C-alpha cells in the first residue's frame, strides 16, 4: 500500500541518514521502526540494557539501589578529587 506522510524536514533528513548508515532503504527503515513501535520495543538501537526498562523498575528495587549509591558516595573524600 502506498500512502503520503508529512514529516518535518529535519526528521526526514535524520531518518534518511540513519537508514543509509545501516545500508537500508528509507522504506525498510521506516517500516521496521513502525513495527518496533507497535511491539512496544524501542526503535532506537542505542536503547539497550537499562534504557530499555527505564521507568519500569519496582520502586523498592530502585530505593535499594539509591541507598547503596548514597552509601558509596558518602565514602568519597572530596579533597581527593582536586
């Protein structure tokens, strides 16, 4: 099926460049991005690891990580960074 979309110029240029850098056609790139979006997967290849679940962690787990980080930061001697 063919359709017409209005895409901001800057976004289209970035999309074309990204598709070209991967050796993909613009059509293939956009099709895969739409499929990924519909699956709920990040369409950004950089969004891996913790970025993929950002904001979805259990609050108690986040609190535990925050506590550990705070404890570690308290042990840093500010004068050693000068």
